[in-house]
């Protein structure tokens, strides 16, 4: 539920979409950048965003397990040039930081009480020749 809502929220953001869209599909992937192109014409894989759940905390109360969840999400912005990776990370930050409300739509919608940026750093991935800006966000969500 939350991964689909996060992806939908980022894909719907105009500034993010301009940087990661190839016209029909946003290059926002879970865990890793796909290694094989979708078609023979080799659609570019970067710039892109890779997201993964870094952890979830649920509190136990006298009435049972709380429906308020603290989740940490790691988002990695990849590009061939450092300035492009930074621009994408800035757009992601603007789309997420201090977000409160419903993220996603329909069955994948999630109620977010707070979203904060906890950590950010940049690195060069030498092997694939890509630059990466990694950000870790804490989202407080209410589970149905």
C-alpha cells in the first residue's frame, strides 16, 4: 500500500515527473534500477528514483497495536551527471518534505500525518558510472 502511494505521489509531482518521465512512464523503481530495457530501442534508465523501505516502527498500547506507524524510506536519485542527480533530489525533497495529507489514490491511498527529511548525502557509483543522491525520509502514516 505505502510503496504504491509513494510512487504515485512522486510520479504525480510536476517537477519530479519532468525529470524522470519518458513520456508515458515515470522512472521510479522499487529497490534497483532494472538492468534490461523494456524494448529493443533501449529506453534510458536514468535519471531515475529508486525507493525502498528502510524500517517500520509500531507501538504497542494498552488497547493493542497502534495504527500510527513510523516508517523510514530511502530514496536514491540517480543520474549520469552530478548536477542532474542533485536537481532530481531537490525536486523529490520539495515533493515530500513536510507533506501532510492523503498520498496516492483509491485502494493504494495512505493517510500521512507528517513527512520529514532525516538524512541526505551524495556519492558516485563508479561501476555503472552514475551519480547518486540518497535521502532518508520519516513518514508517520495511519494504517486503516
